């Protein structure tokens, strides 16, 4: 019978739980049967299955995967050859769960997180993490690529833990890429240092331009004074010896000023008496 659409989700969940309790005896007997079948299979598999045998497994989310029994690999730390998924070593328990399905539990997780998300502020730092977990637990047509991208982002940010070797490689590559990138604080400090050097060089260039303009003005003034002396000498019939003496004095003054311009400026500490 189809359920009316105006019933609250909480009411629907309560009705489903009550129906599950009514059929609990059947589900419990089925769980015991499946557990016994698993124990028989395990006892046979330990004796029959050899090394490097590929078997199909079912993940918790219902997806299929391939696992290799008794796979021989080299331990990177010790260098010894060890076997993975070796059923002949250790003790194993068989468990059976006949509770809510994985899909039902995922739907419940999405419902709870959606309610939490609606009560969070837009600037909450945990908002993006909850959105990623919600996307990781929803199903839909054409969402495989998007869910894979979202899963990789959860792995890189550390929100989700890797579930297989491929996801472990994604995390390791992200960590190596993060280590190879320069420190943002160091990059900022280098940029500030370069900017300070540029400002210092600009100030030095402006000081040099000011000194050049001052020296040029002094040279023009000395040339004007020499021309004035020469013209006065011609007007007043001053002898050539006196004119040459005046020009020599002006030349000495110009050379003295040029030497002062070329000498490096002294700091205030150098000008203080010892």
C-alpha cells in the first residue's frame, strides 16, 4: 500500500522500525544460517585457496572489488617478504548483520547532516566539510565523476580516511605537492624585502638626480661669473693679468665644489666629534 505523502519522515521511520520488530524472529534465524555458512566457507578456504588468488569481495556500500589472497609483497621498513590477506594465518570471526541496510543508514546520515547544515552560519568553517560528506553519501544518475572529485577533496583535506591503496596514493601525492610548495610567509617576506630594496634604490636615484642638478646649476653660475668678470675687464680696461687671476680663482672654487660633490656623503655619526 502506498504511503500518503503528507506523513512526516520521523513517523515513517517509526513505522518501519515497528515492522522490523514484527519480523525480527525471521531475520534472526536468517542471520544464524548465514553465519554458519560463512564459518563453513572459511574453514574450506583456509585449506583450498592458494597464493596469489583473486577473489571478488563486496564492500560495505554494496560495490564490488577485487582482492588478492596471500599476495606476496615486500615490507618497505624491514625489507622482508610478507603475505597480505593470508587466511591460513590468524583467527577470523564471522559476523552477520541483518539490521538496516547500508543505503538506509546512508539516507539517515544525509538527513541528519542536512538538518545540521541548515542550522549553521554561512561562514562556519565546518560547513564545507559537512557538504562534502553529504555529497559522498548520496546516489544519483551521472554523479560518479562528481562524487569521485568530491571524494578526492575529502581525502586531501583530511576529512575522510583512505579506504584502499589508490586513495592512499592520492593522499601521499597531495602531501608531497604541499611539501614542495614554498611557504607563503617566506614568499611574503621576500616580496617585502624586494619592495624595500626598490624603494631604497628609488631614493638613491632621486638623491643622485638632485646632486646632478645642483652641480649643473653651480657650473652655470661659475660660467656666468667668469663672463661677467671678462666683460667688466674689457669695459674698465683692466689688464690681462688681473683678469686671468680672477678667472683662476673662479676655476679653483669650481674644482673645490666638484670634489665635494664627488666625495661620498657622511653619515650623522661621522660628523659628530670623537
